[in-house]
C-alpha cells in the first residue's frame, strides 16, 4: 500500500492510541507515537515536520495545548489537530482563539470513517494554506 501521509499521533490513554494508530495504519498512513507531551516534542524536533500532528488535549508533562504551541513556534506551518473531550473549557477556548486553523475532534465513540475524514480534511486544509 502506498504511503498516504506521515502522521504523528500522541494520546494519553492506550486504547485511544492503539485504536487511532490501527485506523490510520490500516488506511495507509505512516504513524509515529510518543507516550507523553515532552517525548512528543522531542520526537517532533528530531523527526518532524509531519503531514499532521494529531494530539490529545491532556498528557502527562507538556499537555496538548502547550505541545501545539511549542511545535508552532518551531514550525508555524505544521498541521495540527486535536482530540479532546473538554471543548468547552476556557483553556481550549483561548487556544482556539490563538490557533483558529487547528481542528478539534470530540473524542469518545469516534468511528474509523469519521476519524479518517477528520484527518484527511486537516491535512488537506493545511496543504491549501501553504
């Protein structure tokens, strides 16, 4: 299968990590992952940029909001997307005001087809802005 894109995926819980990784890998994406936000940033600095960075809002260490801000400081054009259950929190509102181009997917019972459409749309939107 030809590689569609290179994605980095960081999530806090193993069931989200394994489900997202399996869905993306089975659909032809090359996926890299890290166990926390600090490791994710180190990996990004070593191996980035990616076609998409897909991150959870909450991580041990550097959280997803701080991770996205740090990555954007390194590379303002890096495509980033979020999984979160707390879309109505003030930190997420403040972040969305600052980074209006970063899409957010409400996590929970997300079907594989919905995840793939979300990822493809995020990558497509980033490519159109370059």
